[in-house]
C-alpha cells in the first residue's frame, strides 16, 4: 500500500519522535556511564589504598605479636615464680 502525503507526514513525525526519544535515552545512558566510570576509578583507587593500609597493619600486628611472644617466653613459668 503506497504512502499518501498525509500518511507519509505522520510516518516521518512518528519516526522523528522515536529517534528523538532514543537520542535522549542514549544521552542519559552515556551520562550514567560516565558517572559510573568516574566512580569506579575512585573506588579502584580507594581499594588499592585500603589494601596497602591493610598490609601495613598486618605487618605491624605480626611484629607486635612476635614481640609479645618473645616477652612471654622470658617470663618465668608459674611454678617457678612461687
């Protein structure tokens, strides 16, 4: 069925509205993508920082544990103290 001038005009208007809607949705999607990508970069940096801090704290705990164990080993046994 051939499109008449009236039907063709309606068809173009409908297509233009759909394209505009898709453009708006795509723009919103790209904006959300950029926000999430920036947030991901920040979180990746934060994770790396926290991992470094965690390693440092684990090292400190290990050193302190070794010191306490050495000090405990130097204490006389309970039966020897009495």
